[in-house]
C-alpha cells in the first residue's frame, strides 16, 4: 500500500491508530505476494471489513461481456451477480460517487434481491467506486452493517474505505494485467506445442518411418528426464522440444532419406547434415521453447565419447537435453522397424545399451533406462503384440 495512503488512513483515526497499523502491516505483505484474482479479492474484502468494522465487505467488479456486476467475496455466500445499474453499487458505478447510507430499506436505490437471495438483513451501507489508472470506474467497494457500539458507519469509516479503494483498484488492475498476460502466455505455449508437433509430423511424413516416432521419443525423453532427477518443469520442456529433433530431415533428399541399403560416404554426410539444418531453422525463432528445441536438434547425435556429430562434443559438453533425446531416439530406432532394417529383439536392444554405456551414451542415463526398462520398452511390446494379433487374424 502507498505510504501516503497508509499515513492518511492512520492519521484520520484517533484512538485506534495502532489497530489500523497492525491491520495494514498484517495484510500488505499478503496482498503484495498474491497474484490469483479470487484470493486477492478475498484479502481486499477482509482488509476493508476489518478497517471499517463491517459485518460484510465485498468488491464488485464490472463484467463488460454480460453488463453485470459480480462478486465472489460477499462473506458467507457464493458468487453474486446483479445488473450493472442495480442497487447502491450500481448507483456508484453510474454516478462515480461514494455513498453513506444509514438505513438501506428506507432508500429507494436499495436492491433487495441480494438480501432475498442470502436471507440477510442490510441496514447501514457504504459504497466507494474503484477506478483504474485512467480514472474509469472498474467496480465498487461495498461495506455492509457496522459492527460495534455504533449502528451506522461514520464519515471517518467512509474516508478509510475510500483510501483502501484507491490501493485496491491499483492492485486489482495489476492482477488483471498479470492474469491476461498469463492467459496469453498459456495460449502462446499451447500454440508453440501444436506448431512443434505439426512440424515434427511434417518431418516424419517424408520418411517411411512411423509417424508415432516423434511422440514416442518425446514421451521416453520425458520419462528419462524425470527419473534422472530433473524438475518436472524442465522435463516437460524437453518433452515439448523433443518432437523437433529431426526437423532438419525436411531438407534431406528422398533418395537418401528412404534408402533401404547402406549409405555411401557422400550420402551419409548428407544425412548427418540434418542435425545442423534443424538447429538453424529453429534458432531463427524468438521463442524460448523453439530455441531450446534448436539446441536439442543440434545435439542429439553427439556421443558421450566425443565421436558423434555434428561438432564432436564430448561428455558434459553435450547439452543434457541432447543427451537424453539421444537415448530415447536410439531406443525407438532399434526397437522399431525401419526402411533399412526390421525391429531388433528386445534382449538385443537392451544388450546394445549396456554395450554403449559410457561410449555413445552418458552412463547415468543408461542406468536410468535399464532401471526402468519395463516401463520404457512397454511401448514396443504393445506395438509388437498388436502387429502379431493382426498377422494371426490375417492368417485365419
């Protein structure tokens, strides 16, 4: 809360300045740390209720889409919605004026629907408009029924509520902006994820390999990352980026990409170029996730012993995401049929990873794979069972 507002609020009181200060110091850190709108509104309502010693306090916000006022923080009740011009809060929205009412039922502006809905009896009321940074009314702070010795709110109470409303409006406006930015961020991340899978599918569609390859590599990479001990957020980042590992294959000629036999030296050099091609394509993006995918794409054919490509990186010089994806990619390549080979038997695949521990792959990642082998290889067991069932059905 702005210090000038806090000083004015305390200074306006006489004997209860200490109580006001205690409340402000209690609520200010909580309000500053809270970014969820519902929780923020509850804190604001509780602060207002305590400051003016009201039975109930709520913050009504304008819903422009429905032309209504709504609140989730009327104490003891669920969400309430009223027409934007209804009652005392509606009057404050329309007029931009604060109200101090001693007897609600004697005032023609009172809307009894909230009382009828909540089985509550309103007597004294205060309303103060909440204004955004441009001075436009965005809602109303309302306090109902004075508690304590006095049966009605005083001008001093209205002044305190008005000061609190200034701070509340600033905080709510900031939270709304944060909420909108988060929504935009979520939408952007969803769009990026969709784009990644679309591009991954495009790269796979040029190959005779199954289109499920990128999904399997992504999921296996995620599991390896989690079991390796990475935070869930980082593991999820790898899962989202992994489908891009072979994006560079879009630039490889079909004759090379789908060749069933062994490559010539020239053809192998062409095939190896896909790692750099994919990295270059993705590095052009300004999005963090796609640039992270660029690093993964450029590193997933490096080897732990330094004999991989395109840069011959060794050990921990290789980005961790690339090391993880390399294990997942090779597991899928060996365990699945390709245009140049049939699927390897399970025991041969496992033996190959044991053999390449500390050579092609980071030893600890191989250990994680072998420790969770049944879960990792279950994809391929299921696929093989389905293929065998189809073969037997066709034979019948």
